């Protein structure tokens, strides 16, 4: 307030002195001097505030450095409010961008943003893992220089994105990707990368399942049809008829076994989660040993190896079916004179039911696919042994419903070991 009063009084005083008749020349000189002094003071005042504004503009911070006097205070106040509002807007924009980036990084699908020349603008972590990209070093690079597969380059060059591209990775074994190109923001493009490995595997399994079911049922049906035609068209003696009828019975029994296994598998898949009913393992192990001995018919040595501790909790019918399949497989694929060992161990950490044999063993490349429906290491050998190709699929589904896992170890010529490992929650009485 005093500064404003001083700026008003000095010019008035100078004008009064100029108008004073008694000392015209002296008053004029003093008036001009005071007037000049007032101008200098005004100039210094303005220069001081201008310098303050200039310094602040070099480093605009919201603190006391942005304070002025008089009319400058109003200007500085508006700048302060504008700067504060802009910082708020920028902070909100930064937060929104960070949220969008975090959301993109959380996606299970790969996302790559491309400019009009197919150069990389952004990609999330999933896309980095799927395509071998590194955004820190690959930003601005042409995507075709980094994903070096001819079908991918041809897909981008063709500019026909109505259908996705199915791309088999040349970096990760068995990885199958589905790539969608979606135009956005004029000439930019969003590339969505989906991992369809599991879907492709399921489709292949469905196709194999249909083909295998058809194949498994066609063989006995063909045999039955041939025998029926023979019996209808040719006069046979009683002995030949009995022989043909016996073969027809075997084929019909085989078809019935396949259908029963399919129904068992379907029933397990459709059933509600198994309860935690206690299963007497001593009784179950004794039954499995007797069934193995009956199937072996004296051709193998059947050994029961149990510590006598603990019982299982679950659906007895499902576990009997699973364990029975493991035991039957061991007997079928073990040459005469071999040994089949049925093992049970349980403690506070969980339980393990295992079947060990001294049979022919399995090549390592077949082990990951053994639980697929109708998958056979050797079709001819499997049929000769009486298997349907569904036993291990039943085992896998029954165990997974009991939170258990199937562990397989095998060495060609030295036998196999199939173990069902159960968590502690499925064990009682230990």
C-alpha cells in the first residue's frame, strides 16, 4: 500500500513544484528531478518483478518465488493458479496413462502398437515373451525385422486382416499364436497376439478322438459283419460255427469294453467333485492284488508292498477304476515271468499309490501323451494285450478330481513305474 501511495505522490509533488511561480526555474529543476526519480523507481520496481518472473519461467515451481507487489501480484497469482491447474491436469493424465500401461501389461494376450510403417510404438510383456521383443531396445524398429517368419511378413504386406494369422513360433517349441491386426487412430495398427496352443492341442485331440473311436469300433464291426455274412451264406458244421461264434463274441466283448470305458470317462468328467469319504486301503489293496493275480493267471509274480499306514479320502469307485487300470496295464505289458509290484505309502505329507513292473518299458517321447484318449505307443501290441487306449485317460481324470497327479517313469527294456501322488488333505489315519 505504501509503495502504491509513493508512486502516486511523487508525480503530483513534481507537478506542484513546476507550477510554483516564486521558484519557477528551481522548482522546474527539482520537479523534473523528482519526476525522473519517480520514473527510475517505477522502472526499477517493474524490472525487479520482471526479473522475478523471468527467473521463475526458467524453473516454474509452486513456491514463494512467484510472489509480487501491486498489480504484479495479480499477474503472479494468475500464473500460480494456471501452473497449479496445469500440473494437476498433467498429473491426472500421467496417472491415466500409467493405468492404461499397467492394464496393457496385465493382459494375458500380447499387444503391439504399430505405426503406419509397421514400426513398433509399444508392446506389453506378454508380447515380448511371445515374439522375442524388447521394447527398451526395439521401439521404432520394423516388426518384420524382429519377427522373421515369411508367413508373418506376407500377412502384413498383404494388408488383408479380415482373418487372423495362425503362426507357429520358431523360438518356443509347440507354441502356436493367433495374430489379429486392428486398425486404429487413422493409419496406426494394433496387433493382438493370442496364445492358442492349448486350443490347437484340444482341437487336435478332438480330431484324434473321433478318428480313433471310429477306427477302434470299425475293426470289430468289420469282423462281426464278415462272420455274419459267412454264417448266412455258407453251410458250416457245428465246430466251425462254434469257432466263428467265439470270435464274434470276442469282438462284441471288445466293443462293449470300449463303450464301457467311454461311459466311465464321461461319468467321471460329469460327476460333482468327489466327497472326502474314507476308503479302506488295506481292503482295496487286497482286492487289486487278487484282480492282478486273476488277470495274470500265474504268468507273473504279483507283490504287494504297503506300510499299512493311512487311508484315502474320496470317491471309492473312481479310485478303484483308476488303480485297477494301472494294475491291469502292468500285467498286460509285462512278459511272462516278470514282476508286478503294487505299492502304498502314506504319512502326514500325503500318500502315494504306485504300480511298478519289469515289463517292456516306454520310449521317452511317448510319455507326455500317454494319458490322451486312444493314444497308443504300439497299436498292434495294445490290441493284443486287450487294452482300449482309454485306461490312462480315466486314471488322469480320476486323479485330477482328487487333487492328485500321475507321475510316470519308464525305461525301455527295464520296466515302468506309474505313481498316483495324493496331497495330505486326501489322507486319513496317519
